[in-house]
């Protein structure tokens, strides 16, 4: 498959939209609308017998308190995926982690967006005393018992968080 043309039709602070034309090996062509997004990071923040989650409003889907893993957009120039997740963990739940492991990279909805999410396991959590949450984000921090992981999965409707929660038992059982 070869991209023939690409034309940006909208650019905003969260995403932009392009109309791209493609040519396939058989000579046929098609046009696609593509939502361009810089990507995101998400963390399974585990300490002892708990995982840390957040509830926050997600206006696009009309949810006043969607249950999610701590996450954030790759929106700082030159910042690595890990640095972004470390910053977001501190901003969202007021914690730092001693141990970090990248678990998986995946596309959110490859039929129309190139957004890729990087999932991390964060362990050895400690409080950040200078933590001041961003008031515009309206985040409620939730300490969830690992013994009730199935209930977290049942309560979660966010795809990146579901992927992380479903991978958690394997991540905790793995040494490498």
C-alpha cells in the first residue's frame, strides 16, 4: 500500500484530521479520513495489594465519572514515552514509581486514527508531597484492591484501561 496524497483539513490542540489517498498492490485506490493524534501513555500503578485508578469526566461520551487507569497524551516536545508517563502519574494520582516496565504498544482504533498507546507497569509507588492536581481535569483518585480486579474490569468502559487491566495478572506474574 502506498500513500499518494495527504491533505490536512482540520488542526486542533488534541488532534488533527487528514484526507489521505492510497494505492494498493492491485492498482485500486481509496480515500480515507484519518485522525492524527500524537499518542498516549497509560500505567498500571500497583503498590502492595492495590492498583490506582482515576475517575474523571469524559464529555465526548457523556460520562461524568469514567473509571480509567492513569494516562496522558504525548504532548511535550522531546519527552520520551516513559518521561511522559512519569509526569502524568505524578499529575493525576500524586505518585512516583521506583520500578517501570513497558508492557505493550497498541493502536486505539486503527480504522480511522493512528493514535498509539504505550502501556507501562509502575511499581514501588510513593507519595509526591508537592502534588497539586490540575483543577481543569476534575480527577478523583481511586485505590482499588487487586483482589477485586474482576470488579474493576466489569466497571471499566475505557479501552486502554481495559487492555491494561486484562494484562495485569500476566504482568504481575512475569519477571521479564
